[in-house]
């Protein structure tokens, strides 16, 4: 009995690990385990009844005192509006015209679309599935090898997770106590480096073996004026929208909620300019936004319930003691936390991982002193945030369980096999690991912009 009382937090983690594979919604699992173990603690005399009354107060405090959460519905609205408006298809056609002489032009175009639009998609599944429906048929019709097309689409779909103004970065900044402007700036260089390496790989592969990505045929050629107008409508306006959201936060001109409002308003203007606005579409966008927002906040509330009970049983102290018992130094503990997050990325989306694991590991990460390595404790927190974001992105792509890969298979044409997807993703994962290693070895890649004189 004493063993059970002393290790209630450990049993909570073990129960969570089991029920994550049950197929039940993660929010229900978190809430059920939190309240259930609270009841067990009450029976054992370890969780007084008054503690239950604190749970609604903790949930209210989590939501009411947070400046990030009000931005979430509007960011989701922006992403869904851009997805349903057909702007993604317009972008693809525009980039095909502009890049028609570039080797592997469609893979390059998909990557650039991911760079522009994926940060607004919010969740891994939505981003990957959207790009797959958009680009897969066109790439296969052009003669692209299925594995090569799969790799480029999966990479583009997850690229937006680590590039501002990605919703994941808002949550990571909040959970790790880092300024959102610093997180945005810190991911720019690693994200662009990742993009550059992707593009270099696609172009090199097409030059070495043109059968991998045949050149486009019958691409319409436009006049200079026509091309300028077409590019401005299809390419420049979405880029400007993202720049306004990002720039208003980084420069301090707007709070996250205000900048998200700019994004939502800009998305409606793009619908009007694209001549795709209708009351029916607006209803679909609002309905989808409400459903996705409800899902996100259900997970937020459930994670708050779970973490409250977990911490009441001194679970954070238990986890710190377990990691210290491994005998690792600060590097070993950091890599262990990243490895755990990496494995979780095989099975669940980032929202659950962030809200479940980061409150548990935050006390551990806070005690890791990398100030002499990166410059200061605050900069070290930014650096660790970037490493977590890159690790999550990589885990979603890694065979055989990569979370994004199964969404890609579900959205791919029947002719594309899971083996094609696995084979195509291997070089992408190698590039991801290379970038993580570079950020570990050269922290300035992540910390240079936030610490640049005159920066935010």
C-alpha cells in the first residue's frame, strides 16, 4: 500500500502510456486519468476533497490569464480559409509557371507552398493531407516517382510546424516561458536552412536522374504584364498576409491576438480578391474553425486537469529524480528529454505532446544550465525550444510510425504504397537529423536573430 501511495504519479504515467493506444480521444484519456487518480488519492487519503474544487479554478486561470490562447481561433480561421479558398491550388499553378525551367520544379513548388501556407494549417494531419490532395495527382501525372513525390509532400507539410507564425510555436513559447517574438526569430534560420537543404536535394536528385522528376511539359507561357498580375494575386498576397502576422508580433506592434485578427481579416480579403467568397464557404470555414478550436481547447483543459493531479502527487519531483538517477550530465538529460518527445511524435500530434510532456519536463529543462554554452539562461531557453520544435517535426516524418506518414497514405492515390512513402522519406529524415545536429553544435543558428542588436 505504501508503494502505491508513494508512486501514484508514476502509475499515472504508466496508465497514460497504455491508454494512449486505446483509440480513445486523447482529451478524454487525460481527463479520465486525472480525475480517476484523484479519486484513488482521495480513497488513500492523499488527495483531499477540497483539491477537486481547485481544478475548475486552475482551468479558468490557465485560459483567462493566457495571452496566447485567444489568438488560436483566429489563426485556425486564417489557415482554414486559405485552404478552402483554392489559394493553394492557385499558388501551385503560379509557381509551376515561374519555376518551369528549374529541375524538380513541382517538388520545389510544393516546398515553397509549405513554406508559405503550412504555418497556418495548425495541425500535422491537416497540413499534410491538404498538400497531398493538392499536389499528388499533378506530380504523378507528370511522371514523378511516387517515392520522390511522397518525400517532398511530407516534408513540405511538416515544414510549417517550425516556421513562424506556426500555431505550435505559440504553445511551445507559452509552456516554456519564452517570449513568442524570440521563438519566431529563433526558428527562421533553422527553418530556412532546412528548406534550402530540401531544395538542394530535390534539384540534385533530378539532375542526377531525370526519371525521378521529369521536366514539366505544356506549361502555359504568359506575357510579362500578365505574369506580374498573376503572380501578385496568387503569390504576393498570401506572402504579404503571413508577413503581416509575423511582422506585427516580432516588431511588438501587436499582441498575438491582435496579429491573429489581422490574419483572419486578411484571409477574408484574399477570399474576396480571389473571387471565391460566398456565404456557404464562410459557413464552412466558421464551422470547421469552431470544431477544431473546440478540439484544441478540450485538450488544453484535459491536460490542465491531468497535470494538476500529477503535480499534486509530486510527479514533477519524481520525474526529475528519475532522470537524475540515470547519472547523465546536462547534455544527457537534454538528449533524453528530446528522445522521449521524439518517440511520442510517432503516435500523437504536437498539441497533445506539448501539453502532456512539457509541463512534466519543464522543471527538468529549467534546471539545465547551458548559459555558458549559448550566452545566457534566457537564450538557452530559446535554443531548447527550437530543438524541441525540430525534434517534433522529425518524429512525425520518421518510419515506420511517423505520424505524418499515415495521413499522407490516407490522402495519397491508391497507386502509392506505404513502402513508396517510407523509401521517399529516408533522405528527408537524414536532412532533418543533420539540421538538429547543426543546431546542437552551433546554437548561434537559433540564437543569432533573437540576440541581434536592435532585434526583439
